[in-house]
C-alpha cells in the first residue's frame, strides 16, 4: 500500500469539506453546484430532478452546515476552509494570485 501526502487541490478539498458535514451524496452534489454559482433550475435540469427536490436538499445542507442561505453557505466554506490556506499567498502588485512557478 502506498500513501501519498501533499497539498489538496480545490476540487478535492471541496469534496472532503462537504463530507465532514455528513451530507448525503446527492446533497453534496447539489452543494457543489451551488458553490459553482448555479441556480435552482440549472441544478434541477442538470441532475434531472424537480426544483422542489433541489430545494429540499438545500434545506438539509443549510441545516447541517448551520447556515440559512446559499450566500451564507459559500461564505462559511470559504472563510472556514479556504481562506486559512491563503494566509500568505503569493500576490502580484495588483492583488492577483501568482502561479506557484512564478518566482517574483
């Protein structure tokens, strides 16, 4: 068995973070669509479910994460799980993140 340890990619981190909240696979999938900025109707169409089903899953997500809206969900996940990793990011003079291979 081989175990590899390294920095987590954003997509992997999102899945891990949502797992911590104990979301069902479908609720986790819907939460990921919300994090991508998709509307209820877009999510419903993509997953082949009704908008009411999407809303029911969102209520469960909000309850487990401890938020009341999509905006709060995004903010909670960003400030709790992503921002700490960006404590000292390499920034350009205009505030954009620099790629890891950029030396200065």
